[in-house]
C-alpha cells in the first residue's frame, strides 16, 4: 500500500467532509461525530451527486441530490436503494490523514 498524506483531521469538521482530487479521481474524505475518518469515491452511482457535500450521520452519508444513503464503512447503499461506491483505505497518524493507494500516484496519470 502506498500512503499519501492529504491533511490534518482538524481540516474536516465533525460530521463533515472534504473532497480530494487525485490522479485516480475525486475522493470524499469524511469525519464522523466520533472522529472516525472514511474515504470513498466522491460520486453517487445514482445521479453522480457529490457525496462530499452530503450529510454525514453515524457511519453513513446521504447524497445531496436524491437522498440515497451510503455506508461509509462499506460503500454499500442502505435501505431500499441498490448500488455501491468504492471505498479507500485511510488512516490517521499523529492527527494527519493518509489515503492508501495500491500503486504509487504519478503526476502524469
């Protein structure tokens, strides 16, 4: 796993999110009320809504466009909705957020 620092946990408000643009796409990084950090693709499979602009509640996020709810842990749609969003490995070390990529990020990608 290749770990890349993207900022501080303090950069994301509790029950909030930020979007990070990587050569592999836009990633939503979410912070729960319990200070857990999760990362997933920043688009809803339903209509492409920016999940990083959604409402974080518990370990879930609600899409701002059509209220689909996704588990931050698994990326799976909850309730009657079907679909999923790819999640990414994330860790917090000394207050710094690190995203995990299977291969090194290259500027030319």
